[in-house]
C-alpha cells in the first residue's frame, strides 16, 4: 500500500459503512412509569401523550447529536412491537 492510499483511508471523515435504525429503542424510566400510571387510571391519555412527546423529542435530539440523518421516534407510542399489528387485524 502506498503512503497516499494510507492517508486516504486514515483521513476519512465519513464511515464507509451504511447503517439502518430498525426497531424500538429501550423505553426511558419516565415513559415506563407514565404507562403504568395510565394503566392504573392515575393519568389520562393527554398526560401520557405529553410524556411520550417529551421522551420522543429527547430521543430525536440524541440521534441528531450523534450525526444521524434519518431518525426514529423509537416506537415509544407502541406497547409491544408486534402487539399493535396483531390487535389491528
């Protein structure tokens, strides 16, 4: 390998690999607690949605700070990755 080839590789500023974000992110504790409160009728749907919105916004900001151009909501509004689909049948 020549020195020019080595410098080209070591000076790379972008990854040579492609990435995809697939599936759910782990739910934050705050969101888990809000879902439990909602299930126990301690908060209403609007209060749950407000917590979901806050957690989704924080996740999107974190992904943007990491340099991702395609971001996801982490599927934070879904209860289980497969259950929403099954219940919709």
